[in-house]
């Protein structure tokens, strides 16, 4: 059995760890508020952008836009968005495992796969596959729209050059503070949406007249659409990361309390055994003197 001093040192060490995890929980909670507010404010914008692109692309001349070119898929590029930092439970691991699973599924179909990693955790996990074409690290802590624009431009150029026939974005979707799930969204080619059933039900369907022409508007909107998709994914991951870290640190703090309670019981038992042993020595010595 460990000595009383060793047990006491362990209790002190675990209590210090609990203080750290509690502080990290509070920091993650504070950062989550800002990240969640930005994400929820951007969701309506992203939804309206999707709606506008649907209306425009439905009647557009697809052949006039390289980003809408549908090809026989031989090469797939997956943009994997994770956080730069860990200590957020299985959040990043779930995204990376799904990316690896999709890679194996595409390769089983005879397709080539490449990755664009946004965030350190995806790059660290996927670089072992040797399929990481480009990595953007150390940006997720304070990313801005220009980061999404840079990544979208690189991915679009690679698509136009014919190095990828299909591009998907894989990220952590924020459902609630307790639930963050990996999600996949097709990014390229930009798919035209012929009709919108929800709009038809509400009586909002119809043909629109655009000024300038649909082609001119689409020429400007398509790059912006890619920026919006990536920035939205990064916002979702930013909020999900803080929520996952807050939950993980809360669980760690609770686990520390349980460990302290168990160690305290062990300490009390060891101290009681030591006191009992000393009393027995005293009583034994007294009996020996009597004899």
C-alpha cells in the first residue's frame, strides 16, 4: 500500500488538475457564447444564399460556367474542417474517422481521393494517408472571411484545372451544446436546383427576370457561394469545438472529484491502519513490561 504522504500528494495533484479543468470549462463557455452567436446569425444568410443560387442556377446555361461542369467522377477532393486545438473529447476524432471512411469508400469504387485540411487536427490525422494536397493550420482560433475566400479559391482553381471532379466539405455540425455531429456538403460542381417544393407550397414560386443577365450575376455569385459554404462550415466547427470542450472539461472536473473522494477513503483507511498499528505496538510494549 502507498504511504500516507504519497496518497496526500496524489490528492493535492488531482485537486490542482480539477482547478485547471474547471477554469478551461469556464473559458470554453465564455467563448461558446460569441461563437454560437456568430454561427446562428450567419445561418439565415447562408440559407438565403442557397435559395438565391437555386433560383439563378435553375435557368442558367450550365455550359457557360466551369464551376458547374458535371464530369465522370474519377477524382474526389474532400475539404476536412476541424479545430486547431484538442481537449474537446471525440469531436475532432469523429470528423477524421468519417473522412477516412469516405476515403476508403471512394477508393473501393476506383476513385482517387485527396484532402484539403483546415485545422491542425485533421492535418495531423490525415497526413499519414499521404493524400493531403494542402493544409491550412493555425487559423481556426481567429478565422475571418478572407481565410474562407483563400481556401475556396484554391479548391475552385484545382477543380477548374481538372485535378478534381467532385469536391465535398466535411465539418462538425452544431446541433446543440451537447450534440455535435460530422456533416458532409457537396461543394463542387455547383448543382442547379430546378424547383423548390417548400416555396411552391407557400405560393412563392415563379419565374424571375434578372438585371443584368443571369449569366453575369452567376459569374459573380459562384465564387461568393463557395466562400459562404466554407465560412459557414468554419463557423459551425468553431462553435462545436467550444461546446465539445466545455462538455469534456465538465466531465473531467467531475472525474477529478470522484478520484479525490476515492483517494480520500484510501487515505483515511491507511491512516486508521497506521494508528491501529501504533496502538497495538504501545499495548504490546505495556504488556511486555508487566510480564
